[in-house]
DNA sequence: TTGAAAGCGCTAACAT
DNA sequence: ATGTTAGCGCTTTCAA
C-alpha cells in the first residue's frame, strides 16, 4: 500500500501540532522563522508532498484541469494539448487528459468524472456524434468553468476558440478553382460538428463567388470522421464512379484527408487528374503525396489560448459575463513549397 | 463554484442518515429493498455522483491509474494508450495521461503528482534523458504498483512489457542485407534507452551472421529522438558526405524515421541508391515513400498487456514476488505489400 | 506564536 | 434495518 507521509507524521516527529506544520509549509505569517525552517527542512528531507485529494476535498480547488478530446492519435489534438500544457504548466496547473473516441457516452462519462474529480475547469472539443449537450449544460450551470476549442457549440455561453474554418476552406477552394478545377467534390466530416459546417460554407461561398454551381452529388459524408477507412474508400469509389467525374477533392478533416489519399492510391487514381486538398495537421502530410495541398490549423496556439481563457474563468474574482469567441486564422500550404 | 450534491444532501432530503444512503447506493446487504429504491431513484433524479476525492481519501483507492509517456504526438504511444484504456475501461478504471516531452524533470513531477493524487498504479515508458531512477524507486518501495512498457529499465523489479526489439531489428537488417545492401548506416535513438540498445544489438548480430563488418563510422546518434529535425538532417548529411557512402539506413525509432525520410527528400537523395528501413508506428508510413520498409510494434496490444499486468499488481490480495517481462513480437513490413 | 477542534464527503465499525 | 460516530489529510476558525 502506497502511503506517503502526512502533516500529522511531521507534527509528531517534530513535536508540533498539525496546524502549525500546515501553516509553516504554506509560509503562514503567524509562524516564526525558526519553526518554518525546521518544518520545511524536515519536510524536504522526507520528500513530503501534500495529498491533493485532501486538498481538493478541503479547498474545492485542485489546480488541475480536465481535457476532453475525441482522439489523441490525431495530430491536431496532440498539438493542441501540447499548447494547453505549456500554459498550464507555467501557471502551476496539472492536466488530466481523456479521450472519447468520438463516443458521446465516453464524452459524458469523462466530463462528469473530471468534474467530480474536482478539476478546476474543463477544456473540451466535442465528439462528432454528440447532439445532446445537457450533461455539459448541467456542469456549466453548476459553476464548472468550461472552455470550448476547435469543435465548439452554440448552446453554452462561455469562452470559445476555433479556427477560421470558413476562410481556410474558402481559400483552399479558391486555389483549386484558380488552378483550373471545375468539379470539386467534398469529403465532409460529421454534419453535427461546427467545423464541418463552417468549412462546407467556405467551400460553397468560393464556388458561388466564381459562379460555379453547388452540386450536392459531389458531397460525401464521412460520419466516422475518417476513423473508418472503409467509409472513406467507399465515398471515393462512388465519386470515381460518377459519369461526370470530379477533377478535385476537398476534404474537411485530417483523418479523412489521410484516408482519402490512401484510397486514391489503392484505387490507382491518377494524381494529376485528381487534385486533392484538405485540412490536415499531420506532421508528415507534406511527404505524403506530391500535389497534396492542405490547410493547417494553428493547433498549438489554439491550445494556449484555450488554456488562457480557462485560467481567466477560474481565477476571476467575480463572475464573468462577457464572453469571447476567438477565431484563429489557418495556414494554407499550396504547391509551391518554399523553405 | 461547482458544487455537486452530496450524500448528506440526499440524506436530508429523504430524512435518512448519511450512512444509510451510502449503503443503499452501494447496494449494501443491510438495507431494505424499499429504502434502496427510494434512495437510488432520488440519487438518479438529481444525477448524484460520488466525490472521487473523498472516496480516495477514505479508501486509499481511486480506481484510476496514471500513465506517463514521453510524447502523445507519437503514434506508438497514442496507440499504446488506446490499448491501456480499452482494458482499464472494462475494469472500471479511469486513466490519467501525462506526457514528459522526454524531460526527466517533467517525468519526475508527473509521476509524483500522480502518486500523490492517489492513482492506484502507474504505467510508464521512460523518457530518453532519464538516468536517475530514484524517484521511481522511492514510489515503488512505498508500495505504488508500477508497470513499465516499451522503454523499460532493469533497476526496478516489477512487471514489464516490451517489444522483441532485438529480433525486429535483426530481421529488418537481414532483409536489407538480402536485398544486396553492403554498407548499412544507423540512425540511433538516445543510448540511455533500453530499446535503442536492443535494436542496435539486433543490427550488429545480423551483420555478424552475414560476416559483414560493424563500422562505427556508420552510426549516428539522435539524442533528441527525432524531435529535433536538424539533428537528424545533420546526421543524414554527414552520412551522405562519407567518401564511402552507405547504401542503406536503418533507423531505430519512429520519429527519427520520419525525419530521415524528410531529410533524404529535401537533400534529393535517390531512393533507389539509398534504402531506408526503420521502426515506425505511424499510420501513414506506408504512404510516405515507395520503398520504405518498416518494423511495426504491436502498440495497442502492448498497452493492453501492460494494463492487465498493472491490474494484477493492484488487485492481488498478497504481495507479488514473481515478476514477468513479456516480450511482444514485431511486424516486419517489407516491400512486397500485399492486401 | 502555537494548539485544539471542526469540517470537506465518504465509509465502516459500533450501536440501537 | 437504520443511526451515530470517528476518521481519511488538510485547512481554518477560535482559543490560549
């Protein structure tokens, strides 16, 4: 049984009362310098660490924050988490990371567990399947600080940070059009997601501005967000089977982008007749396929901002009523690769 | 302030004592069916969740386990974590994931924090820089169940699980030799790591068995494990600059493999004169470069096994004295890609 | 300057 | 079958 030393142990060893030890360790003003030194020295010598559970129970404060993301094995999220951690670490907060695998049930369980585990706040990027937000609303109403990032929702009023999905998408589509593509198909992520709709809207607007028709036949939904390769391959096959074949594919998400490239390769599609452009934060995407252009989100930065927002919520003395939704621009990586 | 309902609240609302409520909720045998129903119904209606901090404090048991890995943005680890979670979830355990970015300090902080946070056990894969294991020894001596996976160490006696690094490496090198390669260079990970040495040993043995000389000139160390691209590129440049250029590169780690491919591409090395083979668990590695052969570790499976071992340690009635180090075979993906 | 005591939410003897 | 009480480790009045 793992049993670290307690304040009581120190008190007994030093013939002091627990309260004195507690105050000494936290540098309380009432304690004499001498006692403080004795206590801290001894505490260090036995490598004393306070029990966070007891502290949380007492203080309703844990100096840890919970992170809920769909998938760690997704570059965007692991980069965002790195950003979150960098800020959290500086401010003395620990991070507890959980993943949902895009399951609403797991999402609810994780969020509730974190809340009960008395994290001081929650950073969440929604799962693709979630349509019922009551569990979050309840937590939020009960006073748990929540910040949404990337996959945000309208239903809860708080700080949010997301990418300029519309613009990123618009520019990428523009670029395809400029390069002469006439029939641009889309592989879209689950339609419940904010990011999906924004990205699709950017695509539509680009078509419109170029007086090109929007053709629903060219849209394919990948409800599993690219986690199910077969779903993506089927979508690609059905696009290739169209009598009026598309000459480009625009993809609204990272995992789908990868799966699409794989599918095109395995179907022996000609990379010259089929241009591919999509959102991706994979760190190897530039190595994948000669002509793959992509939109990259500033994931690390988004993580940092999200954590800063959460800190603001947590550490604010009075309730915050003015909330901000930050939109971070994306980077477009076209074919002419510099650097 | 987030403040969930407590057992006391329920007790007051239902005019019962806290202990009755507690027992009813945990289906205690002493409680009448009627009371049980009343209590559970009410608890459900207000969405009562027990406070894990209080439980941990009381029971010295948290039903959560801590995970310490170098880097989440590394396919191997995110896959291993998925394996860990799958077992943990089935057994009612939560996982708390932390990453060290290969910093010993972060590693120590994380491990200590998790231990104090009263996780019931620890799953750890060592950071590349760590040479002082006293913090782990201390935790272990104090009774914290620890299981090592992948990057294991000899210094602590407990359950461990790792890959057949020697054999995987041996076979990959054999394969390079069979295909006619004569001068096989190596990009090696930090030499502190168990996996680095095992993989290097496999390489050496393959040379030996083929009566080929081991040439230290062909070995390059990447102490940053591929996180520092420049380090890898420099290594590649220096290999290409050799008067007697290597005709193959064997790489002992995932991140270095990726960086090496990128470096070769940016240096315009001819993929036909320079064969590349390395360890990688990236899910896009097969798309990267036509002739890249790779050794894949069974990461998910390793995670599952590690978690099972940890459960055994945690839930064993009496102290375990017989420890096992499981070695899991690797998959070699050569050039003839089926499927 | 220090100590005693109560309480955070929960459980488990020990009553009743 | 249910209630009372003490205690997990810590902080914080209140008292000395």
